[in-house]
């Protein structure tokens, strides 16, 4: 099911209360995104299971000892098409390579640069929309082929 393009898309930001949340609110408040915050892995799991999250933005380390890798595993286990962006003050080529090699979408350095944040979130959102469309197109021909086969059998009198 494709989402209404006029609807606000949800960004789940797994960041502790404080400056980063304030900055994210300030930067994303004028974009067509609904920002929801999570502190722990358990809260993140609940949000991912109950909301239609378009993009996840996660700290490297969560406040409860989990990490972005746990979030990525949760997305993979749910077969989610939701891209994960990882943020850290020490973002470097090593983290970027690890995130991309394990299936994450992008890495952002903190403090957040407004242009980079908006670009990364928009790119991740487009990626998700394209994945959802691609999946819908892949499923559709199989259903059409089954209907077509039944129609052909019925027309020949075999059905």
C-alpha cells in the first residue's frame, strides 16, 4: 500500500533528551515530516511495530546499552523497507563503511548540519518510497498472471 503523498512522513529519532532533539525539531519543523523521539531500544521496537515509520535516525549507542546495530537487526527482522541513518559526533569513514556494509542507509556527523540532515532524510524517504513502489510492482504481475491463467482456462473450458 502506497502512502498519501500529502501525509506527513514519520521520522523516528532515537536520541536522548537534550540539544540534539532541540536541533532536530528546529531543522525538521518546516519540512513535511513528523518527528517522534525514542530513548530506548524497547521504545524503538514498540514504535516500529505500531507506526508507519519512513526513516529511522539513530545514535551509535542508545541510552540502554543497545546500539544502532540492534535497530538495524529489528528493521531486518521485520522485513522493513525503512532506511536507517546513524548519527555520531565521531562519524568517520570507518563508521560510514560499517553502516553501509551492514545495510544502513547513511551516516551523519553531529552536531547536525541543517543542509546535510535535510538532504539525508529526504534521500532516505525517497529510497523508502521507491522500495515500496518496487515491491508493489513485483507483487502485482504475479497476481495478474494468476487471474490471466484462470481466465484462459475458463475460456478454453478447462476451468
